[in-house]
């Protein structure tokens, strides 16, 4: 009898969703990847087509993190084991970050 994980992995691969699923790991592990200082002011909220979307606490943080984009993408992809994340897109949500 085959394990559910193996079946699920094959189904996701056939549907072309395996890379998307791995990219969503970056959403879940964002705080660990960026450290507590950045995590207090940001929240990863989505992953789609190689783009990790991150809410930031204001334009000052967006500006500061813009300088770190390239390093963040490299660090995330190294953690994931493949270059699934092509870009990190920072947004300032209306009403602030929901925690």
C-alpha cells in the first residue's frame, strides 16, 4: 500500500502545483527566514507564479526592505532547495497588517 504523501505528491506534480506548494512554504516560514526584527513589521501572505507577496508596516519598511530583495530571494530559495521564488513583492495594506 502506498503512503498518502506519495500519492499527493504525484497528483500535485501532474496538476503543475508542486512548485506552488513549495513556494507556499516560504509564506509559512517567512518569520523564521527573515528573523524577529523584520518579522515584527512584515507578514508573508501569498505565493503565486514565483512571486512571494509580503505585507509591510508602512512605506519606510517597504523602502528599507526594497534594498534587501535580492538577498531575501536568494536566502529563501536556498532554504527551499530550488529557485521557486523569483520575486518578493512588498505591499502596505490598508488598515495595517492583520496579525
